[in-house]
C-alpha cells in the first residue's frame, strides 16, 4: 500500500515533469520578453530590427567577429586590427591640446600603446594610474605618439583575478540605436541555452537531403555562428561561405522555394477551361499580318497554345527583349480564347500603353468581327456603364485596359484568358487577385504574363518559381542596333544641333527628362521647362510634350501626332518607357541617365531602333559621375542585350532594386543572398522535391519559420 502510494506520487511527479518538457515551446513562439532583463522598452527596440521572438534572435546572425581569444604582444600590433592587449600603466596624463583628453600609456615588455579618452571621469582617472594592470580591446590607430586606441573597452586586472580571455570569437551583430553589442550578445547567449530542448528549433530537413547536400544540423549551425571557435576559417565566414552559413541559407532558400510551389499548387487547384486551337480566327489574322512571325515567336506561341488546351490554368511568363514582338503573340493567344467562345483580357501598366494596345487590337480584330472594349480609370460615367455592360453580356470578347479591368465592379461573362503586359510592374498580389476573378466564374482563367525586363535566371527561379517561362530570344529581321553614346550635359548645345540636323533630314526624336522618380510633379515640370527651351532654340521644328500629369486625351493627341509624323521631336518623361512603338523615331536623348536603373534605360532606348534606319541614343549625364554610375553607363554603351544588361544591373544594384521588392512581393532574405548563393538554387529545387515526397508535413512549418509574415502575401 505504501509502495502503491509512493509509486502514484512518483508517477505524478514524472507526468508533471514530462508535461513540462513537452510544453517547451518552439522558439518562434517564445517572445523576447521571456528572456531575463527584457521588458517592454527593450522589446520595442528589438522589434525595430525584426526581432520579436527567440527564433528571430537566433537567426539574427553576426555580421562580423572579433578575436578576443588571445592577448596580442604589443610589439606585434598592426594598425586597424582589433585586438586584446594587456599591460601595466607606465604613464597617465591629462593632455590639454585642441581637446582635453586622458592619455594612458601601457606596456607589456614587448612594446607599448597609448589609450586615449576624450570623455573620462575622475574615477576612471584614478583607476588608470601608474602601476595598474589593464586588459583592453580596441583598434590600434596611428597617432603622433605611436599607436593609440581611442576609447577602448578596458578592465583593470586585480592581483587575484585570473579571468581568461574568450574561448570563442566574439560576434558583432547588426544593431540599432540604444541597443549595445553587449546587450545583444547576452540575449543571444540566453537564447542559445534554450537550444538544448529538442523542440526549440526543430530539424525539418529530411536525412536524405542533409546527407546528399552535406548539411549539418540546424542547431549546430546556429550555435556555431553565434560563437565560432578561434581556429575557424575567417575568410569563409566573412564571405558567408562557411558550411554553417550555407546550411542556413540553404534552408531559407528552400522555404522560399516551397512557398512558391505552394502558391502554384493553390492556383492550380481551381480548374480552367481547355481551349484547343481551332485555327479559324488565328488563320485569318495571320493572313492579314504584313510580316511572318519569327521562329522565336512561333516557338513561344506553340507553348502557349499547348498550355491553353489543358484543363489546368496556364501560368506562363513570356520574356522578350524590347521590340521582340510580344504584342502579336498576345493577340494570337487572345484569338485562341475567342475561337473557343471565351473572353480575353489584356492589361497594360500605363494609360499610354493601354491606349496603344487598344488601337492595335481594334484595328486587328475589327475586320474579324470581334468587338474590343477599352476600360481604364479615365473611362467614366455613361461610357463606363456601356463598357461594363458589353463585358458582362459578352458582346465584347476582347477587353483591353489598365488594371481597372480587374476591379470588383467588372463582371466578365466568361473570362478565359488574362494577359498581363510588362509584368515587372505587377507582383504576386495581382497574380493572386486574378485567381479570385476566375473563381467567381467557376473556373480559373489562363494567365499569360509578358515582360520586356529580362529577369536574370537566378531571380526568375526564386521570384517566379510559380510560373512557367518562355523566352522570345530573337528580334524581327532588319533591325539595326542602336548606337549609344555617353556624354556630359556640358555638351548640351552640340546635342541640340545634332538633333536639329537629324530632324531636318526627316527623322524623329525623343528627348527624355528624368528626375527623382518619387516626384512625378517635378519630373513633369522639368519636361515642361525643357520643351519650352527647345522650342525657343529650335523654332524650325515642331515639338510636342507628354507627361504623366496631362489628360489622357491630350496625351493621346500628342502621341498620335508624333506617330503620324507631324511632330519632329517629342519631349517626354519616363511615361514613354514601356511599349511605345514609333518606328520612324531614330534618335533619343536621355537626360540624367545616371538616375535610372539599367533595365529602365534599356526599356527607354528600346523606343528607337525599331525601323531600318540606324538609330542613336545619347546618354547625357550630369557630372560628376560616381564610379558605379560610370560603370553602369558603360554597360549601356557596350551591350544591347537585355539579358546581359539585367544581369549586370543585378550585380551592381542587387535583387531588391532590380525587381522592386515592394511590387513583386519578393520577400527579402535574412541569411541567404541571391547572388552569393545562386549556386545553391538548383540543389534547393531538388531538395524541395525530396522534402515534399518524404516529409510533406515539414513544408508548412518550414515556410512559416522563414516567411512567417511574408506568407500573408500568398493569401491575398
Ligand atoms: P515588344 O515585344 O517590345 O512589345 P512589339 O510587340 O511592340 O514589341 O513589336 C515591336 C514592333 O515589331 C511592332 O511594330 C511590330 O509590329 C513589329 N513586329 C513584331 N513581330 C514582327 C515580325 N515577326 N517581323 C517584323 N516585325 C514584327
Ligand atoms: Mg510591348
């Protein structure tokens, strides 16, 4: 009986212990306030650098390390290399110079060094008196008296003090105001102690993946990076190439890959409509075209056509350099939908482009008996009502416009194909909102996304992993490459003369004004001033102006006049960036090209070189140019290949800038670096496949671990 009682009691204790153990939460669920010494104020500071829970803290990796594991003999010190020294104070004086300071000289027998304090207290002065033994850490710099450390960290060593130097390298973390390194280090130390619990940071990579790609355990990697041993290869660490760093980058990239796959699966859960090519409308259209499609256009078209036959929605990204002829391909895809009695919608990113498409599609499709409707924010009142009815009744089978065509009030009768032109301005959000449109109809439209901004392969793999990709890698015949010249704006007068000569000879030209992009108002103003100036200087030319603040009708009128050849010169802001097609224009002046991204410049330049005459692009920069700007403009001069330019742009500016993180919904990475780690992407892709086969239930928590907040994007 006694035994029974005792057993019951031990069982109870045991259960209780076990209960406690299994209650240990994963670290992403433990707020930083659970740490000793973290209250509301500190938690707020941490939140500023995206540290909310203990997992965030552990993924907040050091940006570099200090070696405090050994005491350097003073005779061997090098300037600018952080180090620990220890010695006896041989002199301590308050210097009066330009600024009052305390200069303490310490010596260890092998040499000596000065410690200089511009701010010091009386107590400090007393502490650092002659004869005291001091250990300090800092960066020796050359000074008039030899090497000196300014405001080093220091400690006076008592006779009975035998504290050792550090056993591991000391991490230096990205910090924020009011958050010292000591503080972060202490917090990380506390968090690291919690890693002993197996649930703290669960391992989600299957054995096979870890074995195949030689990846250690996550916990080991995290421990290592917060406290590497002194004999580590510092070079690897600095470059982010250490196996422990690679382990984390790999996992983060894998999480992104899985989230993209999830997005893709989500989109494909809804059925679409098979639309086999019937070669009715498409044949008549081809017969009327004044040219034959290039092989590249044919190839891409065949891929699209095949996709549209499937009962699953097409999700295809077509990349084609400026002028490669994407519009015709879009038109043929739209016809395949219409042949099957489905509506096709074409969305452009700007009013000007939408209007240009409207004109093209109307002139192509009217002869085929197809009604094309146009909708943008500027179509209002009774006209808008009419258009909406045409779309709802199915009278309009092709709908062209700006993003207005996918707003809630627009009800399609039977939308079968959505074409999004110049997609680099649209992101995951928009792709997802299209999905909703389809669902309302009981099926998902096929999606065709077209971009002239070539997306470097590495970026495409991570940002657009949910799309299939086609490339139109050939320009229509008879194009002559644009000759690009880089010159300073001190040669403006010469440029204007050259412009005059060209225009008098019957050619047409663009003059593009750029300004800081955020300020459209200023940009428009600059264009107005420039247009005025050019009109005065070149009275013999007819000069037009377009900018984003003009009324749609005005803009269109000017564009039409330019297209028809009534204007010699078109002064414009970057609104003409994408898509505008005037083959007779063969000269372009771009002011302050150094303010634009390379891909944007490439887009602009693509407005010329569309006819058979030799074209010129003058990049007129404002001196002085930074080294990077110089390199960038050089790239424009040397290459006319959009892919090469995009790769260079990526190299010089980084992925966030190239894709526009905000627009694309491409979350930024914590550990991984797309450029540095691009070599991992292929392996990551395979690993994703293995993981979904062997441990599918790990996918969701892995995505959550790395993209917890960004995941919301996917649910738009
Ligand atoms: P982008 O790919 O930049 O959108 P567009 O579709 O505007 O290019 O086409 C650029 C120009 O090339 C247009 O004037 C178009 O009519 C013409 N074009 C397209 N395909 C061909 C082709 N196969 N042969 C000749 N000209 C073509
Ligand atoms: Mg286009």
